[in-house]
C-alpha cells in the first residue's frame, strides 16, 4: 500500500520517545557568547500549555550542535541556551536574517507547527512576505540575559506559522 497515513495527535507522550540528552542546551552554559531564549507557550484561550515540546535548529560553526529540545514547565515556560545564529543563504541565494527555526509539538495538534525566531525585524526574504501587522510575532525581544519569545498557538496575537 502506498500513500500518506493520517496524522495523529502528537502528545502528551514526549517522555516516552523523545528524550534528548543535551535538552535545551545547544552550547555549554558558561560559553562566553551564550544567550538564553525564554518564553511561554499559550493556547487559544490564552492559557499556558504545560505539556508542549519546543525544538530549535540554527546555523552553526562546525564545533556547535545548533539543536535544542525543551519541554515546557507547568507554567508553559521554556528556556533554551544557545548562541545567536548567523545569516544563512536563502533558497534564492539572498541571505536570510539570523533566526532560529522552531517546531512546536503540543496536545491537540495533529502535527507540529513551524515558526521562526528572528532577533530583529530586518531585511529577510521570508520575513518580508509576512503581513507587517503580524511580523512582531516572529521577533524576539531583548530580555535580561538574552531574549524573550512567547508562542501563541491560536487567538489574538497568534504566532505566524509556516507550511513545511
């Protein structure tokens, strides 16, 4: 038999099949250029999602993993320790602004949702396609020892998600 099979709800079974030893650390905690990216995942009613899973990928030097996996806490919060990413060439050859690629897995989702975390609202071939009134949902804000990036799965201020 060929063809696609239907998606199934992705959670809350993360502890069984998705443990990742390095977890939320893409680099050593004490790396001099390391930053925290912290936020909260909210559902459509504006309530924190205590059982979501966040994965991030980014461009990286050869001695840097560039991948994290972090479960949200009881208050819907997550925190990853990484280095600020560099630019990467886009599919059309134009450089993309520094960003983290993000997948969110959560209860009630039939499949992961995919977004990006940009560190400034600058020239980017993908970011420029997003309605200007919604771009702020893709841009992290400076915060204490790094950045803050909340993820809203639905409703007012919903994060922009991309097809993959």
